[in-house]
């Protein structure tokens, strides 16, 4: 009887709902949405974007809290939304571009961290944090940015503020590509100083709006 009573009590008890909210993620070129295989004007030339994927992680409301959470943006998806706990709703968001060294050192994982996502090099180099592939006036451009081992850790921590209640996280791809074409070669495919430099540029091109 005691066991039945406990069971009835549990069945009648309403557990509090785990509340969440959705943060849309958009990539823009001259403030217009970017689409896979579309062509964009750049410096009197034409850029065709074939692939764009990147990891965001460790979402929080301050610079010290680091919960373990991961998001993979992919340009070939119609919508890209980050599902966050309700307490992260508001006008400030901190996150990491890429995957931290602890997860990288752990090796192969599943779900969006599965190697079949095309975002994993090897156990030595770890995950690709940001992948961009395109052609610009018949020249092939490939940026695979990653690396977690000292001194070439290319993940970057970002904190943003927004003036709106329900913001969208935006990556201004045109700003990043402009700086990349000025300061970097057309191909970066491994960890190193160039990947670090490209990641530094990338960290300045996100905005909550």
C-alpha cells in the first residue's frame, strides 16, 4: 500500500516545465540573407558560395559561465535556430565560435559532433570550427578554420548586446570576406597562425539585432 501511495503521489505531481526559447541565426551579405550556391558581387567580381558551416557553443549571459551546449549552422538548411534555456533570453549573449579544447581532446563524438557532418579533421587536429568554400571569379576559395592545441587554439569567445527583446544572431559574411581578401590567402586548411588570424576577424563580424 505504501508503494502504491507513493506512485499515486508521483502521478499526481506536476513537474515544472523546462522552458526554452529560440534564437534565429542568419548569415547576411550586404544585409541580405545568404543562400547556398547564390552569386554575390564583390569588388567588381562575382562570388559563388558553395558551402558554409560553423559551430557555436558555450552559450551564457556572462564571460565566465560556460555551460556545455553546441550548435551547428549549415547554409543548406532553410532555418537555423539555437534552442536556449529561458534564462538566456534577453539582450546579452556570450558564446564561443568553435569547439573548446576539452571536447576536441575527447575525440570522435555523435550527433552534430559526428564526423559525418564533415567538420572533423583527425584526432590530432580536432574539429573544424568554421568551413567556407566558394569560387571568386573562377578562383577556388577554401577556409577550414580550426585548431585547439597550444599555441594555435582558434576558438573565440564573443559577448554581444542587443537593443531588442527577441534578437536574431547575425553573421555579416561580407565584412569577414572583405578583411580575409585583404589580409589572408585564398586557402587556409589547417591549424596555424593564418587560422588564428582568420578567426580573430570572424569574431568581430557577429551581431545581435
